[in-house]
């Protein structure tokens, strides 16, 4: 039976792992070490580790793969395939060569677009209408190996990074199950990536989380959805750092107000001027130190400072009105 070592960490990886367990001999699973989670910093295993333990599969958790005992353990297993999906570490060439047939990665983008650790976030933040999954050969360079297979997936107005992770995880699972038998049958060269078309998606920085109100309402909507449910976009609203969780672009409205200015406030609505005369409605938010709340609940407890014509949003954190 075809022997596989699987490497992954987050929930995105678990449907892929579960499908491999059903059809192949998963000899071991490598995942990131347990990390502290929540305010109490409870040491918590990764979703992938939980699946592996539930199936009595050996779990390897190196802090760093290179030259680790865990790396040598994979080499000793001599798997037919090494399969990774959102593992989160580079793999040394020596380890990649331990796979008898191939070392392949399930990457959540249509390569050569969005190489790197946050491809789904960037696809939504850039307003893309579609993304997808690529199965590629792993080489030492990040996400640069030949592409073996791809599948496209539309991004709808209702999607955010959370929903797209769910969709792409299942798409990646199905694509991998179609691809592995082909690789088992014989060598597949794959398609060389066009280096001229390469774009990158590095991990989201703290600066990228802050909303710039000179951007258009659509661009801010992309940012909010692209950073939801994590790490979450935020604004400085009347000197309070506030997470913005859901917004609506008011496409039929225009304004001459300065970006960040309230253009409409009712008991249930808070509409704010954005760049190029566009208008954005805030539906759900979370002020620092408070739970998430609908805009109606927020306005019910807010002071009268959120009045029409007042600029309540700063352009960037630390700026002055």
C-alpha cells in the first residue's frame, strides 16, 4: 500500500489528511508544536495533530525541521509520498528527496499567483473574483515547483477568508485524490511556473490590518473580508481601537465629505465616507475591551459624538483629525 508522510497544521489541512487516511497508509504526521491559545495560554495541539492522534498515527512536532530527529525519522520511514498542506516550515532538500515517488504540496492559490503563507487573504484583499488550489512539486524555493494540477474556485461577495479556507480545503482534498493515482502510475513533469507572472503573499503584517479611509468603500470591504475571521481589520474610531467585522458598500451613494466622516446615522445605521466619494456602512464591530456587537447595539450605547458631519475615523493610527 502506498505509504505517505503528511505535514500540515491548521484546520485547512484536516480534510486533506482525513481523506489520505481513508485511502492510503499514512505512516506519520508532522505538524507544528503545541502552542499556547487564549487568554489563559492553554497549550493546545494543532487540528492536524488531533486528527492524527484520533487515528493512532505517529505525530512528529519539530520546532525546526532541519537536522532534527523528526526529520531523520521521516527519512527512515522512506515514504512513497511526502504531502504538505499549510505546514508552515521550509523542508530541506534532503528531506524532500526521502520521498520515493514525490514530495508534493497542496497550495491555496492558482500558482504562480500568491506564493507564500497568506494566499487566501491576499486574493480577497485584492478583490479577485476567483482563486483555487494548486498541487505542485516541492523544491527548496518557496512554492516554485512545477504545477501538477489545478482547480479554480470563485470568490463571491459573501465570502471571507474563513469561508474560502473551507471551500479550498475541500477542493484541495478532491484534487489531491485525483492527482496521486496519476503520480503513482508514472512520472509526471508538471508545468513550469512562469516567473514573469509570480506574485507573493507574505504573512499579514500589523500595518495591513488597519483600515485607511482614503481607500474606496469596495477596497475597505475587500480588506475587512480578507482579514475575517483572522487577524481582523481595525480602525481608530474616536480614539478607540475598534475591530470592523462586517460592512456594506453603498454603491448607490456618493458623498463630498472627507474620508472617515459620518454621512448618516440612525438608530440602526452608521455610514461613513470613504475614498473617491464612496460610502461604507458599518454593520458589526468590536471596540477594544468589549464583545462583538451589531451596529444597533453599539449606537444604542454610544455618545452623541457619532453625529453626521463629524470625522470620527482617523486616516492611520496615531494621526490627528
